């Protein structure tokens, strides 16, 4: 019997599309799920707050229609991300809407609260909590999270500094539940590598910025295509939490990316303006894996490429095992 909850079993590709602040929208989530990836978006992307109800209705209806038309290849489930932080004054409202629509997977970030996990469990949903170290991971599981997203070094947006080898190893020493790995994943090879390390899923968002469906500016999408890991800057200046950002956007905002001051984490505020520019909107979050992205195109095309690479990587590993056996 699988140790994974039913909703997380049998994904066509063991990949979760990370929620992208401002950028993820119903079109992207629907495209990801139809392509076989667990798609997600932040609840806060729906503005005004009343729009979240409409968006969830759209996602559910679109995926149900897809499943009726394609019973042989049903869509992957979807997830909604909740920022569990005191700065999020919409948390209770958005949670009520998610309960109404029985969102199958909820991704919680920047705080773990037992009452939120209990509310999701009450309708049969699953909670995954993103963490940057084993200490925070233990706290999340103690408070009732079903699974974890290990955010290693190189991940887009708010990211940790742990090597994926160390982070997965330490979590797997005590936790056998659902586990995803985030950090510079943008190829089928890296998806398989995440599984080899001990994760159940890879978790990636940056590569989906450069898709037709993503709600990013054309300049942001092209910047992802043009840049590589040399162009990623790690700083806590823009939100109070350390994260990875695209160097050209930092320069365009009037900052020197090589001499960024430190921010006070206790003053964390995700609506804070930086030098007249807004984090995420003007200063673009992105991870180190984008060197693999060479064009803007449909989500379905990107996922098809990932699946080909993933299957090819599995075949190579199988051949190596066969050769070693002889």
C-alpha cells in the first residue's frame, strides 16, 4: 500500500508546479494539471479577495470537463498556497473559500498552524508545508501537516541555504510521509534526481514563468530565457526573508545587486515598496535552474519536454544497473 495520500498517488509526472506570487493564475494551473503536473497558485493572487471564489470554480469546472473528455488521462489535482503569516489579513477569508471548494491540496508557507491543518483535514484535504530546514519541518509535522516541501538552496523566491543532499537526508531520518524537493529543478534529469535523493516529488516554479499561460510580463519571461544561475541574487532586502531574484530586475529597480543592504526580518512585509519598486512585480523572483529554459512557450510543451527527459533518465539508470549486475 502506498504511503502517499490518494490525491498524491499516480501523478503522470512526479512534479508539483510551485505557486508563483502574482504570476500563477487559473490558466497556468489548469494547463499544468491537464499536462499531468500538480498545479498550484497563491490564494493572494486573486485580487480582490472575492475573485478567489470565481477562480476556484473555474479551475474545478475546467478540470472536470477535461476528465470527462479524457477519461484515459485525467488531469492531475491542484493546490492552493496560503501564506500563514501575520501580514496576511486575508487568511481566514481565503481559508473559508478553500473549504467551500474542498481544495484537494493546500500548501502552507511562512508559518504552521494546527487549526488550518485541522480545517483542511475536516473536508478530506491534504496539507503540504514548505520548510528550509529539519527543525522547521518537525514543527510543521507536529502541528498536523501531512507532508513537506524541502526548499533547498537555489530555489526561486524565498529559499533556504541547505544543500538538497543534506536537507532530504536529515528529513528522511525521521519522516516517511509525502516529501517534495525544491531547488534549481528545470529538467527531467533533476526530477529523477529528486526522487533518487529520497523525495516523492520535485517542486519547481521558475521554469513555468516562461510559459504562455503565466501572468508575467513579456520582459520577465524573456529575462528567464536570457539568464542563468550567474544572474540569480540571494537577498532579504526586498521582503525581509531571504530569497532568490533576477539580477537584471534588481539593476532596473536602481539597486546595486553586489552591494545590497540587509533587511530587518522582524519588519517582514510583503507589500513593502523597495526604492519605489515592488518585490515580485518589479524585482523578479527566480531560481538557479533557469539555464535550461531557452524559449517562451505553452505549458503543455514544457511538460512534454520534461516527461521525455525524465523517461530517458530512467532508462539510463536502468541500463547502468543492468551493466553493474553483469
